[in-house]
C-alpha cells in the first residue's frame, strides 16, 4: 500500500484508538469512527469542487476536526497543506501577510479552518475560499457511499475507490524557516509511506503501542512522525495541542502516565519545561515509555540528561532516551538510534573542532571538551555521507562537513521554486545544510553551515554560546540567540540576544559577557537584553537566528537595556 488513503482505510480495520485531549478533557474513539466522519467530510469537499491533485489548506489549532479533515483530503486524492499557527502572536497584519504568502506559494484552492479563525482573519479578496469545519459539515450528505474517499473518475461509480497515484503529492510541508524563508517541501504518497515504514522498523513499535503527542500538526514531527504513524498503522494515539502543553507542561507527563504511552517526542525546550514540572509532580508512572525522542534541533545533552534524571524518580528508564535527526525534506525520519540504547554522547576537543573541523575524542574533564549526542544510523531506505561543503569531496570518520542524504523518502524539491531546489539537490543527494560527522556509520550533528561564526580562524557554533548564556541567572532558558555580524576588514563579531525580566540589566550584561569569555573564549561584541516573548521563533518554536540578526541590524529589537544602542 503506497498511498495514505489505502493505509488509513486498512488501519481503521484494526483495534487502535485515538484519544483527543483538550485542557483536562479527554475523549476516546476508534480510528474506524474517525474514518467514517472523514468519508462524510470527503463527500462534502467533493461537493465543493475538490478533485484529485487540488491543494487544500488547513488553518486551525489541533482538534478532532483537523484530523478528520486531514483524512478527508487524502480520501479525495487532494494534497494537504497545513498552514502554521503562530506560537507567538505578533500583529494581526503580520499573521495575515504570512498566511497569504504561504497560501499563494502552495497554490491552495480551498482553506478549512475553525469558526474562531474565520471570524478573526480576513485574508483578502485574492485569497482562496475559506470555510469553517462546521460549514463543511453542514453541507455533507452524511452518506459515506458518496464519499470521494473514493469515487472512480473512470467509471463514474461513486461507491468505487478513487485511484490515487502513489507518486502524486500527498503533502506540501512548509519548512520551519529557521535559517531562511519557509519553502513548500513536496512529499509524495510513496515517499511518505516509505518513511512511515522506516519509522516503524527503526523504532521497533508494535501493535497495541500508544504514541503521545502535543506537537503542532503543521510541523513535520507532529504531523508525520507522531500523528500519521498511528493513523496509518492502527497504533493508539493520544493527541493534545501545543497550547495545552505550554500552559501546563505536566499534562504531557500525565497523558503518558494515564494512557501508558510507549513513545513520545519533543525539542529541547519541552524537556526543560518538563523537568521543571516534575519538581512539583506527584503520582506519575512513566515506566511505560520505551521511546523518548529528542529532535527538531541539535540535542542539548545536558538539558536532556537533567530531564532523564528527574523522570527516573517516576519510573522512566534512562534507556528510553532517543536522540534522533529528521527534517521536512525527508518526510521526517532521518537517523534513529537503536531502541533502548539511551543517551550516548561523543566528547570531543573544542579546539580541534573549531580550528581543524576534526572531532577528536577527549576526556570529559578536559577544559576544552565539547559534548554532542549520537543521533543513530540512517533509517531503512536512506543513506548518509559527509562531504567538504565547497568541493563535495567525501570526508572520513570524524571529519566535519556537510551532511548529505539520499534514498526512498527524500523530497524531489520545493514547490514552484527551482532555484532553491537546485541548491538542495546535487547528483541525487540532498544537501541538508547541517555540519556533521560520522563515527562507524553513526551520525553526530554540530550545527548549521549558515549559522557558523568564524572569529579569528575559529569556527564558533552559536548553540555553544546560547547554551552558556542560557545558564546565567535571570536569562530565560531556550530564549537566547547568538549570531555573527561582519565588521571592518571582513572580520566577524559575536552578538548575543537574550530574553530576561531582570531589573539590573547592566549587571546581567556583565555576567553574560564574563561567562561567554570564560567558557567560549570569545568576547561578545554586544549583548542585547530583550523583553520576554520577543525573540523571533518559527511556528514550531525554533530559534530564528537570521530573523533576529535582521531585527538587530534594523534596530527593531525590543531592548530593555537601551544603553546598549
């Protein structure tokens, strides 16, 4: 079965359930029940002129309606476009402009949304029609036999299955936009199915297992990795929303405990929030977790380790730690460790890394030690290589270069963006833009090529600086950005931007500067303190270093230490 519609139908014949959690309210049903509603909604979409190949957007917070309509879109043979909901609400005009741009880029012909968003946003006369889930439901015939889940266009028989081409687009997935403007990644049914198979095999998930997620469905990890895996295999899913987790992080752990979650995932900041929540938690049982995936950005070993130590008191086996690598251009899954191997790290010499781009092992107690997480091996169907970024020459183990990937689930490019596609794909290999190295086939990621700061011949990794600054008292963890700016003579300088609520900004700037000099050995050219909630992040919560740099250069940062200007 190489189409998502076929897999969804097959999964509905199994015993799996989906549990929707909203705040502290829980509602459980079978995948078969969800499919029945999806078929009705698919009929309504068909009645509104949606045909195979059309691009249909969904712009709404996580809910049951969203999952139903995701299935309905694929049952129609149409392409799904999940439109990101901003995690940080800026001006309404900014949200409208971003949404208009994404809809135009993806050539969306119809947008499905909830009543709140429809009443809040006016996307303008040039935008595609926008209808609410309730409006769509009211036009449905209620007769599953008319669902375009599958009518045969060849025979005209509305009860016959639609023939969906496995090589047609299933998803137009927007990149996070952490280093550039978001682009529409083209993912076919065949590619997504191949990655789902790889995820199941590499993670060793079994029938009856339960996946727990609060991740946004407009992000590849939330959509493909955690939601679509059970939706197409019949595993159990507990689906929350980002706002439920962010408003009360302990809920994530409570869901795992209540529903005996086997697998879950989140980025660094979510484990930091969960660690804090565990200090006040009681009566949790996390012993069921076998896979506690950390991904979406370079894994912070220290932060992840603190979570594992705190969660051990509630039964979590540290071997459940599952640091992994993925990206939208691969559907999601890129490298997975062996399940049960836990958090394993490579401690290397910072001097050799920064000056020679070599990962030379050193004792952890060494002053210049730098710790990276091992991220496992290529999932089935993919292969990796590390090359010198400028020449493409193949590099040996422990030589740092650009990570390149090819295989069954790599995208064919960005929608209507041949220039970016040509930059992405070279001789059949996908250029990730990540700096990485291999050790006996296992991968370690150091950072992003575009983010690297070269100071006096040293390759300074911004996440190193961000980690150090994040540990300074009164700095908000996970809300620090470091980037380089060019000075006279082509020299680069380090700039640090940090969120804080301090009432002593000058003292904090001094503390940050001293800590960076002591730990990194490079003095920041400037430390800018900004108000909480103002550092630019992607819709999935990733730091946007390029956007922050632009705001710095344009004088647009919301400073709380104006004397720095």
